[in-house]
C-alpha cells in the first residue's frame, strides 16, 4: 500500500495539464514587456529594507539585497530586446546594491550592464542560434531578479555561482523537449579574461511537460587555476503548488594545502550545495513560500558550512506591484570559534515590474 501511494504521488507530479509552459528561472524573463514594432521593452525596480540579528551593516557573503538598516534599491533595470527572423539583440542597463556588490571587482566600463548580447540564427530549420557578449548564466535555478523566484532572497547556492558570463554560446534544440547549449567563456563570472586559458560550459535543458523542467550544467576551466563544477536542478508546479530544488558540487583549490589521503569531500577546493523551495498559492494574489538549504565550503568562501531556512509571504498588490516579506535563519559551523553561529535576517521588499 505504501509503495502504491509513493508511485501515485510521483506520477501526479509529472502528469500533464493544460497550464502555461514552465520556464527556466536561471535566466531573466524574455517574454514579457511592452512591444514597439520588433522592439520589446520591460523593466524592474526592487526596493527593500533589511535587519539582522546580531546587528550588522551588510549581510555576510551575499551580493543580493545585502544592505541592512536602510532603504535601498537592490536592482533596477530596463530590458531592451530586438528580434526578427534571423537576428536578435539584448541590452539590459542596470543599477542597485546588487550591481555594486556583484561587479565590484570588475574594471571594465560595462559594470552597469546586466546583459548585452547579439544573436544570429545559424540554421532556421533546426532553430540553432549563436549568441555572443555579456549573457545570462545557466548555473543554478536562480537569476538576480527576485520577482522570478518563490523566495524573495537568493540562496547561498546562487550567490556563489556566476550570475553573468562573458563569451559566446551555441543553442541547439535536439527535439521538442530537449535543448542543449555549448559555451566558450572568459571565465567564472568575469568581464575580462580571467586566466590564459578560456573556460567551457555545457547546458542540457529537458522540459518534461508543462509542469516540470530539469536542467544539468557543467563548467570546466583548466590551466594555472582549475575549476570543475556541475549542477542539476528541477523546477515544477502542480495546481496551487510550485517547487524547485538544486544540487551542485565543485572543485577549485585556492590554497596550496596537502591533505594526503583525505576523502575528496574533505580536500581543499571542494564545495557543495543542496536547497529546496516550495510555494503554495493562498489566493490569486497571495502565496506563502519556504526554503531549506545546506551549503558547505570548508577551506574557502565561507570556510565552513551553513544550514538554513526561509519563510516568505508574497502579495501582488496590482498588476505591476509586488510586496514580499521574508524571515531567514542560518546556523553556521566554521573553524573560527569567535564567529557567531546563529544569524536571523528579516527583509521587506516592494517591487515594480512591467
């Protein structure tokens, strides 16, 4: 009996319905906006206020919505998209605390561009495209735009992966459900060349049906500093429920430390993430959502591990206005005994999008 119930739940999650096609939330929206001929214009503004216990000026480790004790703009942008039968282009100038923090190490004059790319259709019959420039990242199920996600703030997983990439990619549908992309990149979230050797990435996107999408990515860069990375995520919806989960593992040693015969997961350079989020629609305008996450990087980034959870209330005030309130808790286990292990973060957001 128990096995039959589990099988029924599994089949129900992947069954077809007549709702709109599910989209990959790794990328910012490419559908909505106001059309002016062949040009489409959309925009977003995300204002927020956050507090943390113990008190601090910034949320540690994060670049999204990280200011505390003040009203701030996380991200505001205008998205200009042009498309015809064989050519497309996109430019997204953007500002806010997210842009300031995430592009802080960049020296290029492109620091206020979230995306800027041109695409050419290589094969009309098979719908194969070549895109080049500053492009969105396929890694993890989260892009920088809070409106696109079940929880207002970004997970640790997304904050320690590229939100943007500079390079080129070829997009090739294999059939109506399966699409693959191949990337040639300057490096791991960098506008200019990172090392002497370029980086390579792959993406395989499988749209199971209108309710379910599964995505698998890889990243490889070798040479003076190597980095290997792979992630897989699932995005799903069913009636009033939406949920998503992401798992990844990476290897990129930054310290010259010998661990002898230590297991791979205990060696310098290893980092791992697992998170799951779910949302329940209370009314057509309101929903409640939650997330649990585990992030570990023992020798870099956070030098330890985080175990945390979030609870978020979401309300669409009007067609363009979004109000969201989130409480987020972390327990940090690290090698520094002076660090405070418990962090409680509250944040409220008012967003406008079209």
